[in-house]
């Protein structure tokens, strides 16, 4: 595995850790989630309540992912989101996005 592949793997492991905080870490995210949705609807849960809950989980995951970009944790490599123009980096880093992310945009 070259450095490029290793960096991609580390970053994706960090992203999957965020997903695993919000659901089953067994690789069956969609199957388990769809079955849970069907059970909740059968029990009388309102579809709008399920959407509101899903939005909350999506928000928490997005917040965690944006925070991970700025602070991956001790001993891990850092990451950077950079602005590009015409496919070329402009030299401007985009940082602290989680600070401006409000749950009610």
C-alpha cells in the first residue's frame, strides 16, 4: 500500500468511526436501517417523526465529520479541506466549518 492509499484508508476509517457511533458497525447499515424503519412504521411511528430523527442523526454525523477534518485525534495525521479554482488549489484552507454549522439552517 503506497502513502496515498494509506492516507485514504486512514481518513475513511475515521469517517466510518463516525457512522459506527450512530448505528450497527456490522457492515449492514442499509439492511438493518430499512428493517428498523419498517418495524417503527408498523408500530405506528409517523413518517415525519422518522425523517426528523434521521435529520438529527445526519446533522450529528456531519458535525462530527467536519470536526474530524480539523481535529482527527491524538496521534493521527491531520487533514485539510482546500479551496480550488479550475481544479487547482488556491492556497486557502477551509477550516472550522463545524463552528458555523447550526442544526436549523
